[in-house]
C-alpha cells in the first residue's frame, strides 16, 4: 500500500502544482456548460428536464470533465516514458501492479477534483442539489468514471510509443465515448439503433448515475448504472494492469 | 567476495546479437569500466545486469543474487544512474529523493537524514527545495547519483555518467565517483566510450566491441600488453648515440624517425636519466626529450584496428547531446 500511496502522492503533487493544467482543462467543460447550457436552454424542452436544459447537462459536463482528465492522466505515462522517469519506477523493487494502481488512483483523484470544481461552479448557474446522499452518490460515480478511464488511458499508453497517436485517441476514443453517453441529450428520445448504441457506452451509466444523484431521476436505474459502470471499472483495471505489465522502456 | 559475476551473458534482438557470450567478474569495492564505442553492447549488458532486460542466454549474479531467478533482491542491492535522465522535473530535488526512498522502502527516520547527507555529498543541499527543471545538466547528474545511493546499494551502475557534460563538470563528477568508491566501498560498474574516463577512474577495464569482450585487465596492464612507453629524443648527433642507446638493458627497440630517435622501453620515467647520461658521455647535447605513454585509445586501436572516434555518434546520441546542451 505504501508504494501505491507514493505513486499516488507524486501524481497529485504534480497536478496541484500545475495551475495552468487545472485551469486549462476547466476551459472546455465550462464552455460547453455555459454556451450549450444557456444557448439551448430556451429552445430545448424535454420530459426529463424539470429544471431546464442547464441543470440537465450538468451531470454530463461533470462526467466529461472527469473523463477527459482521467484519460489524459492515464496517457501521461507516455510522457514519463519519454522523459525517462518511468525507468526510475520500473527498476525499483516494486511490482508493476503497485505502480499501475498508484497511477490509476492518482489519475482518478485529479479527475475527481476536476469534476468537483465543475460541480461547484454549476451551483452558480442554477444546479440544485437534492440532498447530501444524492451528492455522495454522484461523487461515487465520479470516482468510478475516474478509475475506469485512467486505467483505460494506462492500457492505451502501455501500447503506444509516443504522443503522436494522441490525436487519434482523442478523436476515435474520447469524443465518441463522450458524444454517445447521453451527456448532452436524453437517451430515451433517440431512435432505437442509436439508443442501443448509447447503452453500449460505459460513460452513459456514469452520466445517468450522477444525474440520479443530483436530480433524483434518471433514464437508467441507479442500480443498473452502478453495476454496469462497476463491472466496466473492474475490467478496465484488469486490462490496464495486464498491459502495463508488458510495458517496454 | 565477488560483487558481480557474469557468465556467457548473451542478448539477441530480432536475430541481431547485441551482447555475445560476455563473461567477467568484479571484486567488491572496485571500479569496473565497460569501454567501447556506441552500439557495442555496453548499455544492453547493463540493462540485463539491472534486470531491466532478460538475457537470451547466460547467467549473472549481483551481490550473490541471480538476475534471472531473484530480480527483486538484485534491484534492492543496486543503484542505477541511466544514460538518459530519469528525474521528475516537476518535483523538487528533495521530492525526487523522497520518492525514491519511499519506493525502496527506506524508513522515514533513516530517509530524512540520509537525503540531507547525500545532497550535501553531491553539493546540492542548498538547492533541495528547487524544482529539478531549473537544474543544469551537471546538477541533474549529481542528483541522480545521490538518488541512486539513497537505499545504500552495494553496487552502483553508471551508464555513460559524463556524456554531454562540459569538462569542468566531468572533472567534478569523477572526483565524486572516486570519493564514493573510496569512502563507502561501493563497487561501481560504469560504461563509457571516453578513454580518458576509463583510464582515470577504473581499477579494471573490459573493452567491448560488437558485443564481445576483446580485452580485460587493469588499464596499466592493458597498456603494457601492447608494448611499453616511447621516448622521443632529439639530439645534436642522432647517429652517434643511436647504437649506444640500443645497447642499454632497459631499451627494447630504437629507430630513427623524422630526425628524432624513437625509443621503446618499459617504465620510461625510471630510465630517462640513463638515456641522458649516455648521451652526455658521448658528448652529444640533447635538444628535446619527451615521454609518450600509451593510452587506452592505443589499446583499442591495437585490438580492433580502428580508433574509437571513427565511430560516428549515432543519431540517438546526437539527440541526447543536443538535449543536454539545450538544457544547460
């Protein structure tokens, strides 16, 4: 555990120290929240939007923020590889599983902080929290999203040589996961084929889980969300750990 | 006790043999150098000994631990300074040390004073709170050496420790390395393609080329092996004294070359007085006299038929050098 903590500590320290990164990665979610939220607030009316479109997309934007930060944290292993720091950890008498878990928890923590910042800022644009248990439930889902996608990032990074493929990952992994997740629209009103596609997206369950926690209603039941996302997280950590074992330096 | 024992170590990469049945052993407390041009297999050998790479065949023991069956014990008992930097630039000097100490499970009450002590040793105590990205190339190297010592390894691996550093920094680093070896009795195994570095630092040198060790001994013995020293003597009458010099017992060979006498002999500094006395007995005045000791460069030339400098720096090395220069 002390090794996992050591690696976690390094990740969190680095994160807290890079103010530009914190502020930089708040940019896009805030942009989505404000422009889309207020831009479409008066136009979009749906059966699930009791408090208007802004409130509806807050869980989606929070998920987006957690997704982006965690994926990026995972992929950052490539930087460690290129700047040589990964060697320092890999030749230490510690297991790769410990290193991977430390990285995963570190990435998930930074992603959670990032999501919480968005959540707090959302309070100023009209988010109404139903109660403490709901809020805690939302945080639980944010942690799951963070762990799952940091692990996915690590899995991808373990197979990548350098950052050249990052754009590819951005366009063909991160954006589709975000776009299909029902972060920006109610999935019930979609055509059947698209609806079933969204149900294949693990982030859908994260978004719906957070939405249930914050608003008290969701289109996917909280237990279904919890088990689907929980299972995905376990599988991702497994795959990430397995691929990280084979990483070459 | 042997600190390092290597037997027939071999590594193939996709049919290419990078290290070819290499064997050597290092007694505890010595400085051992793997000397060879770029791409000779030095770093690959080091990577296998530090359990980063698995050997294709052969065996090795570090501090008595088998690198194949007990990599974890090997890792605990060695310190490594890689050819490329492996510091976290976003952390401070102290934090880099602290991270390493925690990774190697050095208990806090030992870790904290030890970090202070090591940073003092390498002259970085005053900069311990600064981010590593503000450090020069030499400072980074020193920090890496200090970090490699934090868990008290009995063997320290240094991969091209002074590559790309300026002469002054190199001299400082050499002094540190020698002090470490002397005061803490740490066995040091270093790779280098700098002849002067191997000559200055190493108790023993293995010359490696195309993955094979072609000669291994103390630097002095290697140089003796290829023939002794050369004294170049210019006098007012070369022809007159030449046969007399030849008759001296210490002299092995004498020839006239470019208007000067070239005398081959062992331990030239001991016999130079005899040469001068002989000349003055003949009434010949000496215009100039100089002693040339063979270098490891000559040794490498002797065994491989080419100089080490003929090997062009590979693209990767040039990039490394450029990166380090740019940082400084």
